[in-house]
C-alpha cells in the first residue's frame, strides 16, 4: 500500500491531477474555438443588389441605380441566380455586368438577377423539343463525366453489360447537363457541378429503348464527347440504340 507521505507517490498524484486539468482546458479551448468559428460564419455576408427604380429593356446597367443589401453567406447557394458584390463567393459578381443592357423591363425594388441581362435564360419550362423528338433524362457516371461537356454537344453513350463493353448510342445531342441547359448560357462558365444526369434529344422509340437499357446500368452511362462536325456512326451504322445490346438485355 502506498504511503501518503511518500514524496514519489505524492508527485504522481500531482502529475495525474495536472493531466486531467490540461485535458479539461483543451476541451474548453476547442469548444471556444468552434463557437467563435460558428459566430464568424454567421456574421459573414454576401452583398446583393436591388434596383432603386424601374428600368426598361435596353437600358444600361448603372451602379448608381442600385442599392446594396446583405444576406448571410451561409445561404450562398440560394443566391446562385442573383448578381452579387462578393466575387470571391463564387457567384456572379456585379462587375461582370458592368455596361450590360437589360434584356427585359424590370420593376423597381427588384433584386438583380442573371436573367435580367439575357433573353431566353429562363428554365426549360414552356420549352418543347422539335416535332417527332423527345428530351430524355439519362443517368451518367459522374466519376468519369467529361468536365468540358456542355449543352449542345454531341456525345456517345457507353456501358458494360455482362462483362462486355457496349456503345449504347452514337451522335446524341445533349440538351442539358445537370443544372446547365441550352437556355442559360450565361451560367455555363460556372460548370455543371457534380452532375449525375444529362438530358438528350432522341426519337420516341429511342426513348423507350433507353429506358429499357438504363435499368441494366445502375452506375449510369459513360459519356464521351464527339469532335465537332464528326458525322460517322462507327459502332451503330443504322443509328438508334444498339440492337445487339437490346437483344441481350431483353433475353435476360
């Protein structure tokens, strides 16, 4: 049994107490740091703009016509379609539009948004494909998605089925890539993000065939971008969805 008057035992006790106190102090410091970081994040803001008065289509953007409003930086993703002051936020900065002309009439006290400067940048609502065509959404393998892919490109779709690679379709027109589409070109330089779907223009029969084949590609199709002006159909000369793949899928 340790002697309470033993100097060595007493020293060990003090060392233990010191370690406990240090551990508690470390936890307190970490909590204080986290709280301070959270408070800083809550205090950071993004500046957006509001028009002081109505503007007419064709009018030039004038900074004197704008008033600033601050919104929490934590909600930056909500303001992706707004014109902002803080270019470092990754959103569209107001300097991008210096000297730009409004594409439409905008009421006063309206917050400045990207579509005010581009005609036809509304979402695809109300847009329709050409006669005899459909826009079909397909899953793609986002891990091998070409970062340069943009709406309007022509692509080949590929997949592996039964351990064998297949070209699913060739020379397919892309209508949208994630959040990017043919009608919001002003946003294309920001990239499509982590897109897992694209929309392609196909015939009704091709849309039905893609639906059948897509069920056998849980990871999504692989996309390769074709060279501009390349009209060759190498793997599927007759076009459409690969008939050999369809036969295999339908036969189980």
